[in-house]
């Protein structure tokens, strides 16, 4: 497809959806298997290729963007489903806007909210910028934080249409229409241990705004980076637009910090759209500054929570961004095979600052280790966070689907996590119990494994299961309340 052909396809985006636009795409399976330890393994990720640049100009971090190449990304396959309404919006953006409630079809099941606003005339939506680690109140529902870039049609024109691989779009969306926007480099890094120089230079926290909708009715899912969820599918009527704001943590290693099956990926910011008729009329992006510093939530965990590559496997931390409004962003440093003696803890400590949060979940790879040892390891991480004025949340591991009802899960050290939280006075979420209770509502082991990789892996979820587990965590934050977990005030 020529450059002019791609741009011609994009010109139809807000008129008639994406019908008839496609591009080259290829992908491979991510690693992932159970056993001892529960380390994701296997599968070489294929590099998608093809196409000419749709546009040029700009360095990452500006709203100009960089040239993009039609490519498919890394894909595997899992089917998803479920119909869920989006939450209603709040105050309009600028003056003259009208708050709109919308519905949509989620690709992964379960409930999810949003804070859409229609675009009115006048200035930017008002909220206090979050700077330097304070516990600033969240923006009013349905508003975009101050300092976030305005979404523009020019940035949409830098995107390209690509095809499905194994039933899913790049970024993990449901398709059948797929659109990708590569605002950094277009060369896919295949190293599983060493990032590219370009990837290192373009890493950072990006403030992203998206205007969903347009002249035609649409159904739009938004993902980013290595199949990380940003927004579950929302529906828009003809002529309706909804504006959303996100924080996207862009790392030099796009998925896991260092693991076979987790290549470095595309450098810079990557945004993906998909659906039956995705409609996108504006995109804005910029690197955060001291004045617009996000509230970052760092994740220290293993393969059950990590950013998996390839769409066959999915960690619940990978889908957690779908549950949070800006100015909260998720920086997922979970790595396959990691134990409570976490090798990437110093990577997190080098990035965090006062006012940030850290979610800590270990136990799957501590088999045969005494509870007291795991507890001591967890307490050390909690102490480090508290000393840095970073707020920790301890989470016990999700249950393994070894049968329905779920058998004893004491080997996952939930008792050690609970004891560590009590000893250090920090928040605790018992995901072992929450996931066990959810699995036990399902009629059979086969039904439970439908939410797991390859429909057979007892430990690792697919993207649908990851979204469900992330929802259990988000729901428990709400249940405990903002006095116990103030981070919950930023949930959609």
C-alpha cells in the first residue's frame, strides 16, 4: 500500500470507519508456561514489517510525532467478549460542552468505567496539575488535567491501518479493524535483554489525549505499548466525540524488563485502536514535565502481573491502566520468574519519587521458601518505599486453576503478604482469596481456563483473564475505601 493510499484510508476514519483498510502484520507467541518456577518461556516474537511512512517530522514528546510504518506488531491469539457500559462522564471540557454517558462492548468481559466528555468551545478543562509527588485531589470526573496536549487530527494522520494476527489487533484490541500509531521509531527491537539506543532516549511518561468518535457511529478500543490496555471499547453515535486523558509509561524495554520472549519492541510511544468501527478524530501526546508530573504506580511482581508480549498471555498489571484516570500512570516492572528476592527492585527505586505508589505481589516463584523468609523480603521492600515517601500496597498472588473448586493455595504465601502488611502498617489486597472466589463461581475447570493462556495454562492468564484480575484489584480498592487506599480516588 502506498503512502497516498494509507492517507486515503485514514481520511475515511471519521466518516465510514476502517472498512477496506489493511496492512501487513505478523507476530509470534509470547512465552508462558506453568511449572517450577512459573516463568514465561518460549516463542520468538516476529517483527512486523511493510509499508511506507505516512508522515514525517517531530521528535517524540512533541505533538508532532515521528514517521510511522505500517506494521502488525507482535500477536498471538485469544478470544474475548462481553458487553459492558462505560461510566458516565462529568463536567464538560471547556465551556459549552455537554457531558455524555456512553456504552460499549468490552473485548475482555467484566465492567469498566470511563470519564468521557464531549468537546465544547472554550479553554481546556481545569484541574490542579500534579507535581512533584503531592497527593493532589483527582480532576473532576470527565475533565482532562491541566497541561495535557490538545488532541489534533494531524496526529491521527500519522497512524496507519494494519491487519489482524491470530484474531487480534496490535495492542491486543478485538478488531476486526486495526489502527496503529507509532510516534517513536518504527524499527522493532528484537533483543530480549538490551534495549535500543532510540528506545532508551525516547523513554518516559507521556501525557496522552484521545478524541474518540466522529461523523460516523463507532466502536473503539484503545491499547498501547506491549498490548497494554488503556480503555475498553466505547460506542459513539454519529457526530459524537468523547475525549479521554491517559498517562502512558514508555520504557526502553517495552514489555518485561528482561526476559526471553519479551523483546524491546518499538521505541517511543505506541498507541493502538481497534474495533468493529473505530473512530478517532484527534490524538495529542507530550512528555510529562515537572509541572505535569503524573502519580506513578510502580509494579514489582512476576509473570502473573507483567506486561506480556504477543496477546496469548496477559499479566493483570498489563490491564490495570484501564481502571485508572489521569493523572495516574502504571509503570510495570514485573518480570517472569521473579520471586520475593526481586532482581529489578533497584530499577523501581531509581525511578520513583515522593507521592508515588508501588504494588508488590510475589509468591508464585517462592515455592519451598519459608513464609517467614518471604515476609522478611516483602517487609524490606515496604520499608524502602515508606522511607522514600512512596506508598506501598501488598497484593497476594492470583490462584492457580488446578481444579474447580480451587484447591489449597497456601504455597502462594498469601499469609506472608498479609503478615508483612500488618507488621508494616500498609494496605493489603488478598488477590488469592478474591481470584479463588471468582473462579469458584465458574461451572468447571474448562470454563476457568478459558481466561488462561492457551486455555490450558493453570497459572498464566490471557488478556481477558488479566483484565478480570485487574478488575478484582480495582474493586477491592473501592471496597476498602479511600481512607485505607487513597489511590482509589483515581479509579474510573
